[in-house]
C-alpha cells in the first residue's frame, strides 16, 4: 500500500491528469493531514528498498520529519487559514524533495495506481495565498494579524507576497515583503526582495518609498532604520500611506466585519420569536419549530434546531467524496470559492429533510432543486448576488441551512438592508426572492462573507415558482 503510494508520488507528474482542487474547501485540506503522513511513511520505505544514495536520502527525510509536526485534530487545525496554507505548502515541499531524490520510476510502473493518492498542486498554493490576501482585504489585517496563531516561514510568506503582487494588490504585497525583510535577517539585503519592495511601492503610488528602496538596492547595510525612515518619508509627502491599511469599505465588507448601525439593531430587537406549526401542519403540531424573525422587509425568518448533529454528520459524510468546485452562472468564478454537490432524493436522510422543508415553508418541493451541500475554502466566500435571475420558473425562495458554527466571519449578509446573519449550527434561514407579483425583490441581494476562523458548511434548498400557485397566491400590486 505505502509502496504503491510512493511510486505514485514518484511518477505522478507523468501520469496524473485528473485535477483535484484543494484550496476551495477546508474539508478537503483537512483530509491531507493523513496523506502527508502516508507520504512520509512511503518515503521511508522506499529508502529501505533502495541501497543507493541511502545516506543523502536519509538526511533529506530527517529534515522533512523535523520540519513537519502533525496537528492532532485535522478539522481543528483547519479553523486557522494560515495553518491550512502551511499544510498545503509543506506537502508540496515534501513532494518536491522526493522527486528530486529519484529520477527513474520504470521499475515501479506496474504498481502505479494514479487514483490511490491525490496531491495538491502549485495552483492550490496560489489559490490558498489568494484566499489569505482576500481575508486581509475584507477584515483589514496586516501580515502580523493574520499570523496570530501560525507563522509562515520566509519562503511561504514570500509566496503570499508574490501572489498579492501578481494580483495587483500592491499594498498587501509591500507589507508582506516588508515583513520578510524585517523578520528574516538573511533577506535584509536580498536584492530581489528589495526590488519587489520598490516596485510594489511604485505601483501603489508611494513614490518616495519606491525611491527609498531603489536606493537601498545598492547598499549592503542592514535595515534597522527602515521603519523610522519610511514613517518620516510618509509624513513629509502627500502620497498615499503604504504602511497603513485604508479602513474605508463598502457595506458588504462592513457587514462582514460585524458593523451594524444602531437603527438596524433597534429594528431587529423589536422583531419577535415564536413557535410555528407551519400553519397547522400535522407533522409539526407535536414538534413545533422555533421561529425567529430576523428581518421584516424583506421578511427573513430563522428556524432553530431543524437538523440534528447526527443528520448533519450523515449529510457531510455523503457529500465529502462528491465535492467539486462550486460554479456560478458563468462557470468557475473567483467570486465564489467553495466546493459543493447536489444531493439526490434517493438517500433517506435527504428526502426526509426535503419533506421537513416543505412542512416548515408550506411550499411545494416539486420544482425545487436538489439539496445543495457546500463547504468553503481558505478565505472562501460568495460575493453579493441574487439567487433569482430572469427565468420563467424562477427561484421563488431560498432555504439556507447552517451545518456548522463559524467562529469568526462567514456571515450571510444583505447589503441592501444592512442585515448580517451569523451561521448557527442546526438552524436555517428562509426568505422569498420574489415579490408576490412575481418581480425579483432587489433587497434580497446577499453574500457569504469569507471565513476568518472555522469551517463553514451550509446546505441550500432553492425553491422554484412552479407548483406554488395555490400555496403562495400571486398579487398584482407593485409592492407585494
Ligand atoms: C501570475 O498571474 C498569471 C495570470 O494572470 C499566472 O499565469 C501566473 O502563474 C501567476 N504567477 C504567480 C507567481 O502567481
Ligand atoms: C533565509 O533563511 C530561511 C530560514 O530562516 C530560509 O528558509 C530561506 O531559504 C533563506 N533565504 C535565503 C534567500 O537565503
Ligand atoms: C461519518 O464518517 C466517519 C468517518 O468515516 C465515521 O466515523 C462516522 O461514524 C460517520 N458518521 C455517521 C453519522 O454516519
């Protein structure tokens, strides 16, 4: 088993064509902890089999072991996006080292089973870095803030800086490069890094800082004075301050950070809680659901305790092997980084749950889409969007189920009305995307904020118009 895995590692550049993506789902990354161990085990066995180059290989192996301590609980560690990024980086590093140690694999070709092991690719690391930068942008975090619990090494931090630079996020690139220069002494006179500092500052529009680093290119001295010098330059000139993140943000970002104005929260407090029997539905008479009005216009209702931890576990277990990158109407898109799957009714837990949604909402599930289960990745989010678009059989309503708590971030926000809903495991929120007259209610624009700490699992049930004619009668009024 281990030997097979190993030979796959050795040969996988040539045979592996299927692309399995990791960064867009923290759950997928969590499963890599096991693969990392398998890789190391396989590597160790190969060393025993090969007599040649044993000494060099052993020392490489020892170094890898030393530099990679395994987390105890994979899911726990994946709550921290920086730790998730580190895991991806370490795994790619191990593969690189193993590949360098071997150059022939014909001997083991027969045993090759490409499906045995899927390993993250450099694109995963780029995607993960991109996610970290997005978290920094929305939550206004400096490199030091995002590395509160896990620190990146010089190489990892450099990569994040390069990705930021590549995405034209020059201030974040600059801050990462500056962090490296100040933290890792061997970089303080590194010319490539100094060049990047200068160019990042130039593109950001901070000319004096660009010139400062351009001058330092030709000096071999250390940089103890950097911060003092930079601050002096920034005070003297009327150029944008590259050292300080801009705190201005749009409503979406403000809501994600938990900023709710007093008027909104007062209006929210006035809304009520009650037990509902779905208008006298017999299945709910004996076990009414706890209903909370989260907002009045558009009406957003939260139902508490509608799915048990055990049911959630089963849904996650069914979904895990089937997850793939979530699409938008344009296909794979940067505005939506998560992995998801549509679950058919053939599983009892799914059909049972669909029935419960029908009971609670009083709507027909005949034209509804299959249950859509979703796990977010590093910095995973879904930017503001409407669930409904111009269609004959429109998504009349959305039933969004939270399958996990999220420690920080991951709220569902409605920028048009200023409401933010925190994920709460076992609860669901429900709203109509259409007015009774059939028009899209533009106030239902919503977004999934990036997850700063935690794992976010949700399930969506999109309910369509057909079949609701007698359950939610039409109206000719413009306002209804
Ligand atoms: C930079 O972006 C381009 C596409 O815009 C991509 O092809 C390239 O691989 C990226 N480089 C890095 C270092 O991320
Ligand atoms: C600088 O040192 C770090 C370890 O502290 C090492 O990982 C990195 O490769 C070194 N970089 C250079 C450019 O020498
Ligand atoms: C889900 O899968 C895990 C791992 O395979 C297993 O230990 C657990 O019992 C499963 N849970 C349920 C509720 O089926």
